[in-house]
C-alpha cells in the first residue's frame, strides 16, 4: 500500500472503527489501482468506440451512390456492404434519401437528416440518432480496469467530525406567470424582409483565342455581395458548340467564370455577370472540395439547414472537366445547391473541384421560391433557349441548368444571362455530331425572392 493510501485508511479507522476501515481501505486500494493503471496504460486498438449516429447533421464529400431506402438503419446497411463507403446521410425528405460517401467528410447542419461516419455503432430500427454514452467517453484503460475490479459492498457515509448536517433548503416555488409576464418572456418573431440593393452587374467582354481558356469576372459595388454568377460565351455559327464553361461561382463581391474555347480556328467572346444585393444578415457560406474525380458523373449536393434558404451557389472545376449541373437543387427541395462534374477525358489529370452554397435565414428572404422549367429534350446538334421568369414582383437571385439524362459530355451551356431582374435565359446545346444519337434531357432551375 502506498503512503497516501495508508494515511486515508488510518483516517477512516479513527473515524469509524476497524470494520469500516477494512471496507474503506479496500475501496481506496481498488480506485487507486484503477486510476494509477489508467494514467500509465498505453493506448490499445482493442475496444475502439464506434462513432454515434447523429440527428440533424448531414455529411458532405465525394458521393459513391444515392438510393432510396426505407429508413436510416437500411441506409447504414447499404454503406456497410458498399466497398469504400466512409459515411452515409439519410434524409427522408430527399428524392434519393440515402447518400453513400467516401473520402474526407465534412459536417453540415440539416434538420431531419441522420448521418454517421464508418465504422458506425449498430443502429436499432427506427432510431434517428444516438448520443455517445458517458461511459464510452472515458479512457480505454479506465474502462478496462473498472471492469476487472472486484465488486464492492456499499459503504455507509462517514459521520461528520464537526457540526451538524443540515439538508439544503427546498427550492422556492416558481412564481405564477401572468399573461403579461408570459408575453414579455416570449421571444419576438424574426422580422421578415426581402433583399435590398438588388442589381445585375456585367463585367468586361474578354476575347478568348482558339484552344485557349480565360477567367472572366464581374465586380459588385462596394457594400454589396455577389449571390450568383451568370455569363455569356459566344462565337459565330457552329463554333458555339465548342464553347465550354468549367466553373461559375460567387466569391465575396465578385462573380468568377472559367471558360474554354475548344475550337481550333475560331475566337470567342466571354463576359461574366454578377447578381448583387446588400449584405444579408446571417448569410452563411458552405464550401466543399473534392480532391479527385473519376470518369463518371460526380454529384455534390450542398445543403442549407431547415431554417435557411439557398440564395446562391456555384462550382469551380478543372480545365479538363465538364459541368453537367450547377443550379439550385430541383425537384422542390428548398435547401441546397446541386453540382455534377465529369472529366472531359479519361487520360486527363485529376483536378480539385470546389463547390459552394450560400444560405440565408428564412426571414431575410421573404417570398423565397424555387422554380424550374419543364424538361426539354435536345437531339444531335440541336440548340434550345430556356427562359425562366419569377412570379409577381420577385427578383431572380440565382439559377442554373441540370442535365438529367443523356451522354455526359454532349451538353454545353453557353449562356446563363439575366434578361431583366425577374427573367433569365439560358442556351443549351447537344453537340453530338452523329445523326440519330441519344438526346439530352435538361431543366433550368432558379431561386426568387421579394425585393424591397
């Protein structure tokens, strides 16, 4: 017995007699041995704690697959049997409610979502979340020593040496609330407002030589922020089929667009367009980066929380990639931005892809609405212009095109341009040169809100 333990045991003897001394000494020795071994134990791989399932938290990263399952445990089972799956997100309100992800994952606050990183604690059927138990957060050595310690009989509390014990006073009963005091304590609802200072700013026209690429920009005035990036990328005749947009994203007060002219002999003209508003209180910017990309479509769904509304977003991809979706997430979901990117060549290098969504408090974008066109089908070498108009006096904050089906490298979008503050137009093209080739299916989605 250590010197400190002998001192405590003798103190217990002087207070409670020999029989109590034996029991207290046994407790002290057992606890001393437990915490001593915990302090000097080496980390062990055995008994690793599995991460808990979390509610109202989604995961973002490289998507392996998206599917529809019955509940969160079924989504977890899909992840366990899918090679390379490092985490999953389940959202029963999404069209494909189970998303399997791989690689580096980041957390996103999403009301109603259920997620977990692998390896994950086994989830009971119907369970939406599981918080880590306090015992699981203790060091492994402490848990092992505690489980190996012999069971101890309960010990009566030691008598007070000086004075008389007095129980703490009972808490005073809560004062009865009158309707006036209850109303005073009820938080006032957030004041609703539309966006202010709305304007569309067009950047300088930039010449793009054949087989060259450029980054065009549009700058918002001081005190305003860019919500989305539009563009015009034009060339004469059939050369329009060779114009490719590699990225369009808002960055602070600026809209940036990366464009490539794939024509061998014809030059093109490029212009970036920014949708600008006065700063929105509580605006939140969520970024994600994918470090690599394979030859398939690579969807990324950036999500706002249930108390927010998406007001903008975008993607900046690589020079050897092509964008199949860069738009507010369609199908009626009010909380996200959808990006789908594919490599233009299997032999190309792997470029990082940066995606972004802008989320504003719901009360700060009064009249928020997500609208989309009916799907359009484009056969080989066909061009279509889609027009999207906000209802009433609402203004268009952000918009984009989603390719829903068809060959991944056939669709190009040369123009995404506001016609007025309430209407945007976009030019979509199927550049497949083979007559009778498969068609391309696309929609144009946009976000509108009240302006004041």
